[in-house]
C-alpha cells in the first residue's frame, strides 16, 4: 500500500559541541564545535521515518532552488520524492547543542510567498492509498487544487497554527496540546477535542499531550491513551513520529484507538532513542555495501516473524554466525495475510520491525510486499541466504537466484514444537 506525505520540508542542522566556559565579553556560553549534522525536517522527516520503517512512501513537497535546497535534496536522496518549486528560500533550523541539550536555535529562510502544486504533485497524491499532511505553515497546503485532491483521499492531517484548516472529512487530525489550545480557544485540551472535531468536520481528532499520552475523540466518549515513561531532553520530531505511525496503522486497517495507542508508544520509543537528533536513516543496501567494502560476508534470511519465539531467535543467531552482517527480509502485513490468512499477522509490521532490530544478532530489516523474497534478494544480493530447517535447499525457489551471483543457500537446524501456527492452535 502507498502512503504519500504532503507538506512543507525544512532543513534541520544540529551543531554539536561542548560548552565549558563563558564568553569573556558577555555571560554567554561558548560552544566549541565538534560536529555538524544535517537532516530533513518537517514533511521531509516524516517521509524519512516512513522509509526507515519499510513503508512504500512518496514525499510531495516544494523545495527552493538555492544552496540550502540542494542540501535538503541531498538529505532526501533515499526518499522517493515529487518536489515542486518554492518561491521563497529554504527554511533552515539550526540548533546549537551541548550534549543532548539545545542551548539556542537559529532560523533562516522562508518568506511570504506560497508554493503552488504542480500536476506531477497532484498525480502523486491521487495514487495514494493514504495521505499524511505534514503542515509546517509554509503555505503548500493552502493551494486550492491540492486541497481539492486531498479531499478525495483518506487523510491524516498534522496541523500548524499558521496553516489552513484541514480539508473536511479528514480521517484524523493530530494537533498537540499547544496547537489545540491556539486553534480552539479552549484552555483544556479535553474541551478542544469536540470544538475542533465539529469545526473541521473531521471523523476524529487526537490531541497529543507529550508525557501525558493523547486524547482521542471520534464520537462518543473521548479516550485517554497513556504514554510510556521515558526520559525526554529534546522532544523534536515526536509529533512527526506519532503522525507517521498512526497514518500507517490506519492505512493497514487498524482500528482508530489501536492506531493511536501504537503511535503514542512509537513516539515514546523514538524519544527514548534520542528523537530527531538521534534518528539516522539506515539503508540496508548501504549496510551491505559497507560490509562488502571491507571484504565481509553478507547474510540474509527471511520470513514473517509473527509472535517472535525461541525458534526464531535461534535461527537468527545461527544465521548471523555465518557472516559479518545479517539482514532480515520481512514479509509485510499484506504479504502475511495472503500467505497465512485474514487473521494474521498477530503482530503488526512496525512492531515486528522494532522487535527484530532490538536483537543483537540482527543488523537490519527490510520489508517486502511480495509473497516471495526474490525481488528483495535481487536488490540485496547476499553472499548467504539462510532458511530454517523445515525447508530443504531443493524446495526453495530462490536458491537458484542466489546461486546466480555466486551466493549459497544454507538451511539451519529446525526447532520442533516452536512455530507461530502451533502456538496459536494451542491457544485456541
């Protein structure tokens, strides 16, 4: 399924260093710069997060033809994009950071002109199964032709106080508490829910509350969704992480309250890992290339990995022992449904990705939509392809493909009595 992220893309710059002394002519800290990191912000960050999750996503945005715009394009090189022109300089947010703490932010760029949607941008939106509007108040979402197209698609709208109202009929609108107060005039986010839902004619509104979780109103009694307790120094990017997760969950058929609960957890985990400043897109091919560059052996394995159990872990450890990195080719939710039936997967794709990446024996995860892994294998070209011992090499159609570039297929021991299907049948 295709997610399209529409909105304003920014360039975020972190200037990292230490501050151990004051300026001699003013009571201001001196930042001794050690490193500068550049990343996409705004809608660009949302799309990059979706790519890192293995989502089929396209970014629709406007980027100026200037030096900062070129830097932004470079940072979006791994993201499928349809980029129109912008009449104003690229918006750049530069954070001066000491350790994990921002001590100042410098903003430049932007202006009063608003970009216009091109025909290619509109076509990309029309091809979407779901749309996430990531509005940062730079004007793209005011374009009337674009709004007309958005009104015809299922939309999650992440609003901005300087932006326009969401198109009527949005599936979900996701203001944070400060935005909800500013947009509704209500001091209490609970009161703002009903006011905003009625004004925007949205199917549902969720107000994110940071450490307080979220409040969801989709008709009837509002639902309070608690957040896991995590230490937070810099909340930058949490709203984008929340919006991407909830949009993808809804696109894949999750109930609204389940999608919001998953998004709250995802945002908390994102902050626990450092937020936007800690986010790095990891391209599995780049991981493979770096291993090959030093003469290492690339190992890949694949499967659904639904309800991860000891048999899975043993197989993954055995696979990792055969080389210098292990890439897991993971069946998408839709692929699992086709293979296993409408009740599967029990565990959604994003959760399966998160659990697999948390294992020390797994170096990366790449999601594929097909029923079989031939296409993703052709992209990765591993030196070793590993399957559990409930298969034989002769029964695997991908074995000949792997042999075609000089790779080999290996079967590792099968651990009887440990399978997701058996576990579910015993539960029933």
